[in-house]
C-alpha cells in the first residue's frame, strides 16, 4: 500500500481533545483517525463517524441460530428419525426451547465477534502502523492526513495552538499487514522493575 | 456524554490521585515484574494438585469409574456434586460483567476482568466431571448431534442432559469471547510499553493489532453491550438448565418447580464468594488496594447476603412443600433424609443451613461487610456451604428412594473421587495464577473510562460543587463543555 504523509497531534486530556477536533474539522482538515486509550464517548459523533451496524449483524446471526436449531431439531425428530419418547409428541416444541435459545446466543455472539474482528482488521499476527506508542496508555492521538495543499508545518502549529502537547509529521502506510511487533522501538528499554 | 460530576456520597471507585498513566503503571506492573516467592509457592501447589488430579483421571480411564464409590442408587455422587458446584461458581463472572454492565454499576470495572477469568476456569473445571464420568471418554463426541453411520442415530433433544451440553458449551464460548474481546485493548497497552522483545512479540500477537482507533472503540462498545445483553439471559439459563437435570426427574427432593430460581440464586451466591476469595488475594499480592477498594468488597457482600437469603427462603419453601404436598416420599426426603440431624446425612443438611443461610446474615452489619478478614473467612464458608447444598440435593435424594429394598449403603468417596476434585482445584488455580501473572487483572481501559468521574483525586476537586446552588451549577457549564461540542458536531 502506498505510503502517505500524516500530521500527528497528541493530547493528554479528552476535554482538550473535543474542542480541538471541532477546530480541526471546522478548519477543513481531514482527520484520518483519533487513537485513544479507552472508549471516549461522543468522540465518534464529534468525528462525524456513522453509527456502527454491528448490532444489526448480531441480530441477523441470532435469528440464524434460532432457525438452525428449530429446523434441525424438528426435521430430525419428526422426519429423519421419529423417536418414541414415552409416547410424547414428536414435535415437542417446549422441550426444544433451551437448545434453541442457546444456539441463538451462540450464533449471535460468535458471529458478532468474528464480524468485529473482520471489519476492524483484528487478528493474531496482524500488524499496523502505530502513530504513538502512548496511544494505548495516556495520550489521545489525532492523526490528520496531508493532501497536496496541506502545509504540514502550519498544521503542526495549529494543532499545538489547539492544545496538543506533542506534534510530529510521519510518513506511514495505512492498513495492515502480517508482522511482528518486536522490531518496533521499545519505549521502556533497559528499564528494570524489581518488586512486584 | 454524561456529566463528569458524581455525588460525593458515592465512594470513589479508584483511590489515590491517579492519572491515566498511573493506572497503566499500577495494573501492568505485576506483568512486567518478576513473580514473587508467594506466587511461585502458590503456583507449585496448584500444579501438584493438578498432577494428582491427572493421575486420578488416568486411573479412571484405565480401570473405569468403578474405582469410585458410586453404588446401586447413588449413581451421581461427588462427581456431579462437584460439577454443579463449579458451574455455580462460574456464574459470578458473567453476572458481574454482563448484568452489572446493563445496570450501569460502575464498581464492576474493578473486578470484572478477574471475575470473568474465574468464570472461564470454573466452567473448564466443571466440564471435566460429566466428561470423565462418561467412563468411555473416547466416545464423548456422541453427545453432539452429527450425521453418523449408526442410523443416523441422533441425540435426544428432549433431554435436559443434552440441554446441558449446549448450555455449558455456549456459556463457555460466549464468556471466553466476551473476556477476550475486552482484553484486546489491554493487551495492546502491555505490548506498547513492553521492554523485552519476547514480551513485545507475544503481546503483539495477543492484541490482534489493536490501535485504539475511534471507529474500533465504537464497534467495541457496541459489541460489549450486545454481548452483555446476550449473556444476561444466558447466565440465568445455564443454571436453570443445570437445575432441569434434577427437576425434570421424578426423584423425591428433585422434582420441584422451585429449582431454577433457587439454583440461579445459589450460583450467584457461590460465585460471588469465590470472587471475594480471589479478589482479596489479588489486591493483597499485587497491591491493587486502590482499584479493588473496600467499597467493591462491600458491594459484593451485599449481593452475598441477598442471594444467601434467597437460597434460605428456597430451603424453607422446600421443607414447607415437603409437608404441605402430603406426598410421603417428598416428606420422607425432606423431613427425614435431610432435615433430621440424626439421619445418616443429616450433618450435611445442617452444615449447609449453617454455612449458607445463617452465617451470611452477618453481612447485614456494615462493619462486617467492610471487614476483610470476615469477608475472606465468609467467602470460604459460603463455598463450603454451597458444596454441601449440591451434595445434599444429590446424595440424600438418591440413597433412599421409593423401595426400601434398594436403599443403598452409606456413600462416601474413594481417594480417586477426592483426587479428581482436588485436581480441578489444581486446574483452577494453575490457570488463575498464570492469568494473574501474565494478564492485566483489572480492565485498564475501563478503569480509565470511569477515572475522571469517580477517581478519588477528581472527586476531591469537585467537592466544592456540593455547595453550589442548582441554578448556578446547571448554567455554569460544569461538565457541559463536551456535551456542547457533541451537539455542535451533530448540527
């Protein structure tokens, strides 16, 4: 994938981040993404992201589970091998409710997690470019994609004026590839901790 | 966006004046440090118990389960008692992470990760019992409905034992997914601050390439919420279905409609007790007192006294029904085989009553709820009591049923039954020690999320707002900055 140029601004407080997001967007810059150490509620709206449809997918998987259970069990017990269990009806719907319920939950949960990993491109051995190692610790990292007309230095200054504590320019690849993390810089290199 | 302000009446969930980085430091420190001697001692004890269990199971497979003392009518003994006991323990984790998430209980953030881990390990232990009880364990796959060359001969979908297969299987899978999806961001935190190559590489694999992207967080939130919504009925269904194993039979003492709610309450009761045992150890060994506060312990003790009392009401209801039904078999089981202290198993019934119903009542007192020694002691007492409960239900109903000529001799376990049980303790604690050493035992991202609302330092700074009149508070914009921006971005 082609490499692109990004301007990175790091904020140390979400209450500074929100006005900054607004300023940057009003100024017409395209925010590539904001990397945060935890789920900051409302940030998705502030960035203008649309709502996720993951729960709809979950519903569809759940319904699939329900139908799978009911159709399989009823076919098996009424058509394929009708078993006489104490003279009770072959089509014993109340007795099938537990398994139907469990399969509904199982399909919905497994389906949703797999979908989540697929659309977010998360999997073992997947590697992505990380704009700042502290984005998973205590920094809110705003990444702005540069276009031909962007003056990166101006943008850096603009971010600093909006409250960024650290700014820099990075040329990076978007997307993901298979890779390892042990060749990355070690933030805590040579650090020794003795006591637990 | 919620207001950052939270009443001073609520105890802080995070003690000490922390910032985000401090939270990371505190929780990741045990992973990055060398394990303490205490950890090694505990781990080796757990592994030796596990090895003994493995040997007991090896003998079960080699000689058959005839080496257990199960007899003509007591076909379920220690094995199924232990199965139900472990499944019950496995209920607290998902309850804490799912039901308390839906109820917006902030205190769950301190304990949910370890509680979920405990759930998964407890269900792993529980699963061992029905599997090895099968005897010919190489035929275990017969429990799955799959097209086969024997007819095809299908499993009995109307049987609670098959429902159990689906319930436990689903519960384990969903709990594991819920737990692991919550772990992804925290593994990324460990990865990004790793200072050895191996750690960076392994946590890099474990974190699935998590970056903390806003879009990913948005989906992650949606995923957690739906998984919580799914797990809530699931956690109730699992022990309901376990209780059906008994309730749908026609054995006196089992054939009662009260079983599902009674079992679910008992499961939550024993699960919270086990969470208490483990949390008190974790907060001590890893110095997590700031995150697992006395407030957390107290909240769980409240759940324990509530569910313990529900279980007590169920016991009394059963006794009442044993008389009121005027069914002599029911009456005999409840009033002779159980409630009569001088009947062969009377000791187990009264042990159960003392541990489950009487002793938790101590938690009506705030001082006791907040006393760590009392809590630790009680958490063990409760789990002993809950073991007795399952033993009472299973053995006292089986050893004397309708026909006096088939009454069995007194059932007591062999060393291999006991060995199997201690082996599951080994499995449980081996997993738990590894978890405590290599996994973030507290959900880092979730703690950061509640930190500014409920962290001690932040609450202190907001203390003066208590005296601000309402009109001034609502118009001064405290905590409103974000709301306005949020609205602006929509508009």
